[in-house]
């Protein structure tokens, strides 16, 4: 009878927590590292002179947030990029790269990737994951080899790992809204900058003893500039995606995220206005150091 009473009390407390508009604070462990593995598969089809030119990139980016300070009021995280690897197939060429391979770092793609690996930033976030302070506020990359442009544009998610979020924006770890009422709750989030706009709608799909599951759908637009065969290009895309996020129930920290994105748009260049379609599958996993 006593065990039943205790269990009933825990269930009541859990229900009360979500019945009230209660925040779920992110619980980081000081000194621990949270390694994030980002895997991207991107297939792009571009029309040129009546023919379809297909490109495929499989990319992996590994980055780490180390908790240098953790209090009830905020957490300070130091960010570094640990690995960039990819394989490219397109225009009759196949290329591969792994930053853990010294030979690759001394090759064609070495300099821009090496610069990514050298960039770091520190950020302070509040208990729900909003950025309070970031140093530096922006990271500038100088090694912009045009030969790498096609590949880097196809794996933007990996190259963007190096950029710190803006003050007041949602950090990587902010998924839930500031207050959580329970299963079925919905919320939205929007951002915009010189490269485009991003609108996302979320739904709290499930809450159980160990995880919180969030479904989401996004609409976004993007503008990227690059160089193709010695000619400047501007690619404008509209993107629609759906996905799922799994959070640890105890800490509120993301464990896994999956997303599928369909994109349509065009590339303007000296060759004319070329239609482009793309499909991207993204998987993110997070592992805490022992």
C-alpha cells in the first residue's frame, strides 16, 4: 500500500507540473562535454541546357559544447568543431574528405576545413536555453576557395556549426517553449537574416517517464552566393521540412533530432536562370561524456 501511495504521489506531481505553466530547466553537468553528431545526406538536381545535373553529398559534422559553468540561473558553454567529413558525387567527379586524415587536411579542401576546426565561441544561456551572452558575436571565415563552393553550399548545416547564435535567440539546446502545459501543446518560432527566413511550428507529441517527444514542421527561404565554373551565382530556394525531436525527460536536453527537407528554387548565373530541386535528410544525435 505504501508503494502504491508513493507512486500515486509521483504521478500526481508529474501531472501537476504539466497542468501548471511550468518551465522545464535544462540541467547541465559542469565539466561535462556534450558531443553532437550531425549527419546530412543532400541530393540536388539542377537543370542546365536541357539536361539534369545531379549532385549528392553525404556529410558528417561533429561538434562539442563543454560546460564550463553551471548554476541555477545560467550555464556557460564552450563550443568547438571536432570533425568534418564528406563524400561528393557529381559532374562525373567523386571526392571525399575527413578532417581526421592529415593527408586530406593538406589537400584541396584542407584550408577552409582547418579554419572551421580552429574557430571557437563561448555562450551563456538561461535555464530554458535562450542565449544571454555570446563571445565572439560572429565568426568570419576567410578561406573561401570557389572550388569548394558547390560542396559547402550542399552541406550548409555543417559549415554553419561554427557560427554562434545571436543574443536573445534560441540556442541549439532550446526546443521547448518557456512554459510547458503538457501533451498536445503547440508553439512557433521564427528567425530571419540576410540569408533568408525560417518559420517553425512545434507540437508536444508525447511525454513519458524517460523522454519528451516533439514533432515539428518548417517553412524557410534561403539565398546563397557562390561561384560555378568561374561565374558568380545566386541560388534562391524555398524549403519545407518535417521532423521529430526527442528530449531527455530529466534534463530537458536534446537526445536526437531527425528532419527531411524538400527544396525548390533556381540559380541565376551567366548561363541563365537554372531550376534546382533538392532533398535533404538530417540526423542529429547528442552524447554526454562519461
